[in-house]
C-alpha cells in the first residue's frame, strides 16, 4: 500500500510542479479532501520536489552549464569579458529576481503559514492565478535573453514574492511577469524555470536536516524512491506539454482549470 500511495503522490507532484496551477496548493487540497495522513509526509515532499528538480535540471542542463561557465569566465578571464557579458548579466538578473522572495520567505514564512494556510484563502489563491493567466492570454513580446534588463528582473522578483502565499503558482506568476515585461514566450519559459533552481535548492537545503533527523529513510526508502522516480518522469513529460502550450499561447486553458478549482473549493468546503 505504501508503494501505491507514494507512487500516486509522486505523480501528483510531477504533474503539478511545472504547470501554473500550484503543486503546494494541490497537496493542501488533497489533504483536506481525503482527510488522511498520506498527504502529511513533509519528508516525502522534499524528496518528490527533488525528483522534479532533477527533471528540470536535465531539461535545462545545457543552458545552466553555459550560464555558469560564462559567469565564472567573465570573472576570472578579463580578455573574454566582452563575449560573456550578456550571460553574466543574465546570471546577475536571476539573483536579483530571487532576492525579494528570499527576504519575504525568511521574515514572514511562519506568519504566512499561520494566517493563510486555510481552504478559503486557497480558493481565493486559485482565483488570483486564474485571473493572471487569463489577462496575459494573448500576450507575446519580443525580448530575448540578451534583452532582459535590471528593471525586468526586479519586477519579476517582486511578482515572485507573492508566490510564498499558499496556492499561488510560482511558475504561473513568474511566467505572467515575464510576459508582461515583454519577453518572448520561449524566453519567458526559460527564465521562469531557470529561476526555479535557486528557490528549489534553498528549500531543499533547509529541509535536509529535518529529513535526516526524522529517521524514516530506512523504513520508507523504497516507497520514497518510487515516488522520486515517478515525480522525475512525470515532471519531465509535463514540462514538454507545458512548453508546447506556452509557445502556442494557450496558457488560458490553465486559467479555466484554476477558476473551476476555485469554484469547487468554495462550494465543497462551504
């Protein structure tokens, strides 16, 4: 039964993580619908997130290697600075976009979890996500990687601040911000998911100590591995699906889904 449960949880994580529909919001919703401890394993959430992390890392491996190489080449090799300047700036802009949510998370994480971790707000959060995705349904820009500015990075970072609220999709919010800043759809998608790495790494590092001290790895090692592999595989294919939808300008479909989910929550839990 553990194998089946963690397989299902891994699939849920893998399907909802890349999509602009909030994976954390779905896990919280399932906890309340099924009223079971199967959705309360915080250690598994860390492992399942790691599965998604590996999948997205694999998808963007070439871009990440290229950016990291260019970043350090710019710093340590003066003669090659000009050719690596745009990629160096890109890395700096990723840092700028990460700082606001990092500050808010550090200062307000416990307060937000206490005040906003409820079904009423979750329904409202899905409604906000639906509205944002609907408003940019026809939006397309012209900016490529080299055209991103410090102002763009800062505004995207400010948008990302609200994703610390339960049920607000990180990928959806950042995609919306990127498109509003005039980025091409393909460029926006890349920036959104490369920006995922600093946040994801920080979250996993914070959870590693809890994972080790919990002492459940020995007893649940195989179920955890099943969930991790399921999350990895499903995340990979879900991202490919999302990529095609974004390029075709069909993010509005997720707007409809989030709207229906919001209505369901308000009716089912009234």
